[in-house]
C-alpha cells in the first residue's frame, strides 16, 4: 500500500507541476508560437492552474481520490494530441513538438501506471 500511495502522490505532484508550467507558458506569447498575448492563452492558463490545484487537493487523500487521475489522463492525452497536430501542421517547429510529445508520454505513462496499480490494489 505504501508503494501505491507513493506512486499516486508522485503522479499528482508531477501532473500539478506540469500544469503550473503550462499555465505560466501560456502567458508567454513567444513560447506559444505567437507574437502577442491572445485571450485563449489566458483561458488555458486559468484552466491549467486550476487543474494543478485540484491535483494537489487529491494528494491530501491519495488513495481515496485516485479517480482524479482518470480525467487527468484524458487531459494529458488531449494535450499530447494537440502538440502532435501543431508539429505536423507547422504551427510549431517539429523539434519542439517532438520534445513536448516525449514529455507528455512520460507523464502519461506514470499517471496510467499509478492509476492501474491503485486499482489493482483495491481489487485484492
């Protein structure tokens, strides 16, 4: 159980830190491939920041709130798809899209492992 809790907590914190980084990057136009700030960037920043706070809230009762990983997995997957699409269509340089996609896959793998591990422990 301790190992499962550690993996859950690591997942919550990893995803929260990633969300906070995304929230900050959304407010830096040059990092997002545009010349100036646009309104959707602010919306995305607010959502990313809020999701990070939600994940830190989940860390207070990691096993009981493991369900939060399911929508987090969905969000990370969708963000990864957007990154790949941006690279393929030329919105972002392909090298940047590959780096972003690699980071997304690492985070996604840890989230999925943590959730499945906790779910299997619950069944036993």
